[in-house]
């Protein structure tokens, strides 16, 4: 366990300055990823930890057509929010499908966006080949045992999965990330927030060093939308997804007017399945449409022997949740 | 280890008593409770936030104390298994766990009971299915789950904890 300086920030500007000016500094919020990687696995070792948990970035407020969620709102708090329950039920489903109550009482929404992969090779510093830990060192996962890994946005450089359930719904809903950096505030659509690994898997998102997520804004679903989140996993609770799908539909006379689709358990980043949405939009809400959408959703999958099953499972997961949400029985 | 790392002053409220501590910033809440405060009821199982043996209540909400720095608990109130009994009377959940034989080796038990205290306060013990789902962050390697569920159900049906 490496040594670090502990600093407790009292306002946002002070926190941003404390991390931005020190290349080896990191933020500490809920800690459920950061401390795990620092204290237990020894994967990251910042010299300075800036505790932001006392900053006034907690709680959610509803405005016209959206909910603005402070970055330090916990997963349990957001799941219990009346607006989320009423207008974003798939967000609540995804939140409650993740982790345990204890972890959800600690983990923050901003932290959920920035959670690090659970790839075993990334989390084991004795494994030399990990492009995410050290660019150009290779990828042990592609030739090793890999099961809980990504197949979309994946390549020979990296197949590490972004394991969030919440973010799968947020990318489908066009959430916007609000940040504060030394150059001021900016807003970034979540669909443009993450970077496909390519040959730089160490670069996971568009944030500058020290840029702090202050809030996540989520547009509310129209009142006539139907939605759902389905998570398929090895045990029925407290487990990461093998595959998952978030779906929101607006139907009229058996025709899909509007569709949003996010996929989990399969992407190196939370995956927005725009190809599937195009298939669904304007098409009749029946099984053939759903199957065609699933084909489009998993197009371009890059697999290794251990992850090949996820192509078919991912399709079936999407078809099933589309059937459920559309009210079309199998 | 470096002697130059400044210690952090932490005031930790534990079971209603304030403890003024000076700690290495790397010390987790779990280690502070066990080593600095001297309460060993919270157990170190996986030490990675996966097993729930270290569950305590922080300002009334359940958390895993192994994934939190003690410094982050400054000024906050922690409840451990040692703080549940009142005047020598066990908490109803403690009594129910004994009555239902809801443990074997006992290592996960304090975490199970604190999680269950929280479960009842959250109103999530309405059915066996609900109890299982919202207790899933507490693993029991001995497999006492059926008896744990029975113990919690009994207390829930009797009107919950005090």
C-alpha cells in the first residue's frame, strides 16, 4: 500500500485546483473503486487523495423535462428519488440491479460513470501485459481466460468491460455530464464522454486531469414511454452482468414511434445501440422486428473464445426486454 | 512506510461515544474500529467490499467499512455490533439469530445483523424474496442463509427492530 497525502476539500474550486495542479493527485468520493484499486490491488497509487465527499454536490433536482443529479448523490439515494421512480423507472431498475445496498449507500453517481473495469488482468499488477495499465504492454485477456469481458468496442488491444448498469440506461437516455475544470465549466453528452479503447485503452474518457464531474443531467422519458432494464448474470443478485439491455419505447397502434437502446455487459464503454434503434423506429412491434434489431445491435462484435457466447446471449437479452417492454409475449 | 506522512486527526463517533484519533491516512474505517477503537465485532473478510463481513452503520446507513478511509468518517456516527444491545438486553435481531441458529462459524454474523437492522429500517423485509435480494451483500460461507432469512422474517413480522 503506497503512501498518500489526504486532503479534504471544502469547495469545488479548491478541489479542482488541488487535483489539477498535481499530476499524481486523484479525487476520492465513495471510494468503492478508488480505494479498492489503491489499498487492496495496488493498481493505482496517487500521491495525493482529495476527498470531495463534503462538497455540496449531493441531491437531485427536477427542472423542465430533466433531472439534474449532483455528482455525489449516492446510488441508493437516486434509486429512491420520486422523479426517477415516476419518470425514469429503468434508471431505478438498473441502479438496484447493481452491487449491494452497502455499496450503493457509498458509491456516487459521478463515481459510477468513472468506475474502472473489473478485468482481472487490469486489477492484477503482477500481470505484465495490460494496455490499460501500461500503454503498449499488450493484453493478457485476449489469450487468457476471459468471460466477463467486452465484445463491442473491443479489439486485440483491450477487451476490458465497462461494468456499470446505470450508465447503460444513461447513454440510452442521452444524459449529459456537467464538469468543472480549471478552464471553467462544460457539458458533455454521455454518448461522447467515453473513448473506445483503440490503441490507447489507458485513455477512458474525455476528461482533463483534474476536471471534476459536478452533475449528471438526465432527460425525463415522455409520460407515454415504456421502458425496462434486463440484466442476465451468473447469480440472481449482487453480480455483474454477462449481458444486459436498457430499452425505452413509444408505441402507437402497434408501431414503434421512438426507441432507445443501451447494452451492458458487452461494451468497452456503456453501449448505445443506434443501429438497433434505427431498425425499431417506425417498425411494427413484433418479434421479427426485435430480432432484426438485435442483429443490428451486436453487429461488429469482436470476440475471443471465452466471450463468443455473449453475441447470442446479448441478442436474446435485447429481444426479451423488447418483448417485455412492448407487451409482446414470447 | 514513511515517517514524513502527516497523521490525520479524526473524531469518530462510535456507538454514541466520540473517539479522538490520530491516524495514518491510509487506515480504513474497519481498521480504525478494530485497532484504534478496539472494537473487533466488525470483521475483516475479503477486505475488498465483496463479502459484507465488515458492515457497519454510518449515520444510520449500512456501508462496508473496509472500502472507506477512517478520515472520511470524521465527525460522523458509526454503529457496530457492540452498540446494538441496550442495558444488557440483546437486540431483537441478535436474539432471533440465536433462536434460529442463523450462524455456524459466526464470522459473517455481525455484518449480517447490522445489514438486517438496516434492511428493516429501509422497509425491505416484506417477503423472503425481498429479504434475500436486499441481504445479498452479505455472504455466508457456512450457508446459514435459510435460517438468516427466518430470523429476519420473524423480527420483521413482530414489528421490526426497536
